[in-house]
C-alpha cells in the first residue's frame, strides 16, 4: 500500500485529505490554533471548492467528505479532535452529520495563478 502513496503528488486531479487524529496539546499550541478564526455549520450537505489549502481543527462535529469524481471508497471521515489538511484544488461534498465548530487557517499564497 505505501508504495502507491508516493504517486499521490503527481495526481493533481485527486488531491489527498490528511487527517491527524488527536494531535498533542503542544502541537496545537505551536500552530496557534486558538488564534485562528472559527467557523461552524449545521448538519447538511455542502458543495465546497478549496482555492487554497486549509488546515482546520474540529472542536466538535462529524463530517464525511466525498471528493468530486470519486467513488464512496475514497470518502474521508473526521470529527471532533481531528486536525485536517484540505488540499488546494479540492472539490468535494461535505456530509455533515453532527454540527461543526472548527478553527481554520488558509495557507497564504503570494503567487496568483
């Protein structure tokens, strides 16, 4: 399995979502998460496109993300206590089953495309 993951970078049509379960308090503090803006939403389905990489930390909630043009086996689940990196260029559907409350930060990009 691990051998195939080396090709992930060369496939821009399928950017990968990275989920880190239960990051340490020191890591969260180092990232300065408490100073990041907050965002929340109620349960439902949302069509989203990420024009910049987003890192977020879920204070509460449960989400299943379905990347566009993929099958259900590629769905990614995350929830309260997870640190998630959503790649730039990702088009997806968020299926929020438990209302979300999160801190988030977009990667600052000085170059425009």
